[in-house]
């Protein structure tokens, strides 16, 4: 079962962090180049509606599989190495940031786009962009710790 937990854990992290990296580094700059604000903001609502179910799956699977792995391998939090605690804490922060993003600025973005209130939609998208940037950086840190933590920490 450990291999199944590990596989689900890694796939969830790759989809979430990889999706943020693609959206931040490829989709956003391209959309800014070719779309006017109303089309761009409408596109983002559609993109998030498709991406966020994957993030919800990751937000559930990552802690579940992470704790299953932790307790199966080390038996308790107290016996887990430091790098596991770093991954756990950083992952929990990422989840809290995502929950805020989903229930506040994304909710406001959808409403503003539906009302064609482009300035408010732009403000909401800017908040989302900041939160995604923070989560992307945290996700990269977690990947570094996960892949090299046992060697360096």
C-alpha cells in the first residue's frame, strides 16, 4: 500500500504545483498579450472552474496520503525526520492559502465577471495571482525538501 500512497501523493503534488507553474508562467503572460480584459477575465473564470476540482482532489489526497505514509513509515509525528515536518507545515500553509483563494477572491472574481464589473474582476484576479505566486514558491520549496530533504536535513 505504501507505493499506492506514495504514487497518489506525488501525482497530486505534480498536478497542483505543475498547474500553478503553467498558469503563472505560460497562460497568464499569453492571455495578457492576446486578450482584452473582459475576455481575459472570462477566460480565467473558465480555467479556474476546470483546474480547481483537481486542486480540491490534491488538497484532500496530499494530507491523507502524507499522513498515511508518515505513520506507516515512522509510526508517529515525533519519530518523523525534520524534512517531513517541513513538508507537513508548508503543505498545510498551502492548503490554507488555497482555501482563502477559493472562497474569497475567486468567489469575487466569478461575481464580478458575471456582472461585467471588469475593474473589480481585475482586482480579484490580482489577489489570486499573488496567492498563486506564493503557493507556487511554497510548492517548489516542498518539492525540493521532498526530493532532497533526507539528504540535507
